[in-house]
C-alpha cells in the first residue's frame, strides 16, 4: 500500500500532492470533496518547443505511419533534458500540452528568490537546449515568466474522475510573454522583472509584455535548490506509512486524478513488476479527437483564482462536460 501511494504521487505535480497530503493530515474525510482550491503566491514558467512541426513532418515522410513513434522518442529525449534542469532549479512541471510545459514553483517565504530561480532556470534551458540537432530537425524553446497569486483547482468528480487546473494572472503573464518571445529568448513579465532587475545588468530590449533575455546574457546567479520538492516528497512518504484506514482515502484521491488507462497500467505493473509495463507504456493508436472551447472569458478564470462562486461555476461547467464525454465513451 505505502509503496503504491508513493508511486501514484510521482505521476502528479508536487503542488497538487502537497495539497492532498496536507488535507489528509487535517481532515481525511474532506479529501474527496469538490471543488477544492489551493492558493499560492509564486512564479511560473511557460516553455514552448519550436521545431516540433518540422520534426513531425520529417519523420512522417521518412517512416510513414510509424513516424509518430519516432516523434515521441525524440520529444521524450528533449523533455527529459528539460525536466532535469527544471527540477534542479526547484520547478514543478505542472502540465504538459503537446510540445509545451507549464512549470510552477512551490510557494516559499522568499518570493524574490523564487522569481530569481525561475528566470535562472529559463536561462539554463536556453543555454543548454537552444538549436539542439535531433538529426531530422533542430529544436529550440521559447519561454515566458510570470509572478503573483495562483490558484490550483481540483474539479470534476463525475465517475470519480477529477482534474487539476491552475488559474491566475501569473499564467496569463507567462503565456503572453512566451507568445512574444522568439526561439532562444525568454521574456520576463513586467510584474516579475522588478524582482530580478538588479541581477541582469545588460538588458537592452523590452517589449509590451516584458523584458527580453537572450541566450548568453550575463547575470548574477542564485543557488539552485530542490529543497521544497524534496520536502513534499518526504511528506508523501510519511503519509503513506500511516497505518490507519484513512490512508485508503489518500490513495483514492491520488488515483482519481490519474487517467484510468495510466492507473490500470501502474497498478498492474506494481502487482507484477517483472512485466516492466512502465517501460512499454508508450503506444500508438488511432483515435478521434474532440477539442472543446468552453467559452470562458479571461475574467472568469481570473475570478476563479479568488472567489468561491467562480470556482463553483467552473466546477458545474466541467462536470457537465464530463457527463457528456463519458456518455459517449470519451
């Protein structure tokens, strides 16, 4: 049981796991209540990989229908390098969206140092991963940085399936800044820049969205640390060793945030480690994709970061979508 709880936690963002463990310690019965919101004041980074489309086209032309397998392998290699640097700088990979990743730093008692860590992480990514030659194409990254109050929402619940989403103005800052960046550039939002301005003396370019940092620019570094991530990992281990029946509720709350296909693979692999199912988890299948724009205005998501009634509105919308999707086996 305890090992499986720890295993499940590695498939979720540290920030979400921290919220669940703290809720478990405070009131195990409230773990399964929805919606839930956790607020934190911190920095976020949004990175988008450039060159992915060209890579996909080149591999499809060379390998035909098997091209997507090679795309996954190449992209995994690139993201593995990216995630290693993100983790070293204390960032938490919160969400992947195709060839992009949203990173949120756990809240600390020193916001300026957190922003400094986020920007330094971005510079490391640019210096190490710009114009990487993967044989069939070259990949680079564009990055945006934001800061302020973020809320992580746990919503859904239909057929016990939950989702976690992040809302708040720092995300919009990061998205807008990334959109304004060119490959090899990091754009730091106007709200984040004052926290790090003194450490970057040679800035010459600004945009409407923020300050542009190019590869190789000089700056004063901050000591990179994974302290907060390691602290959360220890919290999970301590909670997993709880001998009370309540730990089942913690496992269920983790399980409900993981897609069923992935959970089933994890459970079967845990019960039969000799199968090495995680090694073979990557698969190619034909699917039909439905993309739904639920029509929320920017003000709606920003309000959900602060007000309970806005969170409940998003909860109602999302559960309605879940019911429709699951009715048709989506």
